[in-house]
C-alpha cells in the first residue's frame, strides 16, 4: 500500500472537485445554473492550519468559503473580513458544530430511561448531577480537558 499524505489528499480532492465542477457544468444545452456554479466549503477550526485552508480555498476559482465553525468567537471577525475581501461573500459563523449542521439538542428526543434537559449555554444537564458526571472524566496530567 502506498503512502498517501494529507497534503496529497487535499490537492487531489480539490482537483477532483474542479474536474467535477467542469464536467457537471458543461451540458449540451449550454450553461447550467444552480448547484454547478460554485463549490461551497465550510472550515471547522479557523486558527492556524484552518486559516491556511481558508487562504488556499480562496485562491481556487469557483470555490466559496460559506461556513466557519470554531469555539473561539473572537476569531470570526478576522476570518470573515479575509473571506469578504478575497472571496466576495460573507460566511455564516457557528460556535457549535451541531448548530452549524442545524441540530438543536434542546428539541431532539433521546430515549434514556429518564428525561434529561440540556442547557445549551453551559452544555450541562439541568438538575441531574449523575448525568453531568458522564460528560467528562479524570484525565492524567498534563492532559486536561476544561
């Protein structure tokens, strides 16, 4: 089995996306409007390497960065400005990945044996310390999850 780096994968995926875009956009009836006009991507984690991904996507013709996901809201303004100036569109920003996907835990039903109510702001169960203990565990130092 040959080694396949992440860099090669992203390069081939981008090339395949452009090839698919080109093939799908060339119908005998002329220009096809709609989903074939642009490739829309979202980036989760927009500091460091995620910022590099945004920069690279903005250099590919026909690609738009439409969604940003990061738990640190302070990063959004800089990345939105970067995308507006280079890509011409304003991406939607999400702090929580599930909200970015349209999943609302407070209105999603799970069968767990007893009713649980989730506080989306604190990401803790309301009035259920036993359930809250299952959300995390003790980690050995220096591996600490806050």
